[in-house]
């Protein structure tokens, strides 16, 4: 799953730490999501989208490999 | 959001104190404890009451300490850490079964009879490195190692 959290964060001039605090997770979790090393839960994805004032689809995007079993 | 119910972070301190006590006791009564825990005939050459008492305390402190350390939350526990915990638990089960199988094969190769009694002994009682607290210790080590390596990879991504 791709995401553009880094872009949105830069647009909002927000650090990973600030985003993490607002979303109620630790900074490493935000870094892991940005790097694609960790897929967030629906709740966390919704929280992140809400923080940026966007929808989940505007931040997270499925890749072709996500459809493979 | 659903989370796994765990002990508060402060319980780690109690766990560390118990493990420190266990280590102190193990070092101070090393010969007696090793003799009582690992050697076949514990009655020979040592005060069996003292050795039994010391080794029992070592096992109790170790068991409780490891459980408290393994099942209390990290300073800040979030869903990624819970995910790492679950992965560590799965890896521990595989490792534990591998160690168990290796031990059974070693027993067969060494020519010991594989009876139900010896199987139970191997799995639960006599072999300290295969008992339940040891399983929790494997889990704790694998979890801490995974968490450390994940955080190390992510620390390169600091802003």
C-alpha cells in the first residue's frame, strides 16, 4: 500500500513527532508507515487522514501487489 | 480501538528487581543451585535442603520476573509494537518447537529410550532451557531484538 503522508506532512509543515502525537502513536510508527514497512489499522489511517483534513483514499492507495494472494 | 490487555509499564521495574534478585541468588549459591537444578543426584555432597531452597527461589524469581517483563507494556505501546509482539510470539513458537525437536532427536541419537515419561521430562520438568519460563524468555529476547532492529532501521529516517 502506497501513501503520501510524507508529502502531506511537508505541505502542512508538520514533523513526524507532531503527527505521531496527534495520532496517538510513537514517531517510529509514522516513519514505518511512510516507508511502507507497516500498514496502519483502519482507525489509525482514518485519524491520519482526519489530521490532514483529507479522505483516506487521498492519502493511502492500493498497489497491484496488494491484490495478489 | 481494540488493544491487548497488558500490565502497566511500571511492572517492568518489579520484573527487573526480581531478575536481579534471581541473578544475585544464583551467583551467591552458584554451586549448590547448579548441583540441585542440573545434576542428577542432588543429594550427594551438598546440603540438599539449602540447595533446594536456593534453586526454588531462583526458579520462582526467574519465572515471575520474566513474565512481568514480557507482559508489561512498553513506555509507549502502540499498534506497531503490538504487531511486533505478535510476530515475535509466532517466531518463538517455531523456535521452541525446533529446539524441542532437536532435543528429542539428540536424546534418540544418544540412545536414550523415548518413553512418555522422558518426553514429559524433556518438555516440562527437568530441562530448564525447555520449560515454560524459558519459552517466555525466548519470546522476550526475540521481541526486544525485533523492536531494536526495527527502530534502528527507522532511526535512519529521522527528520
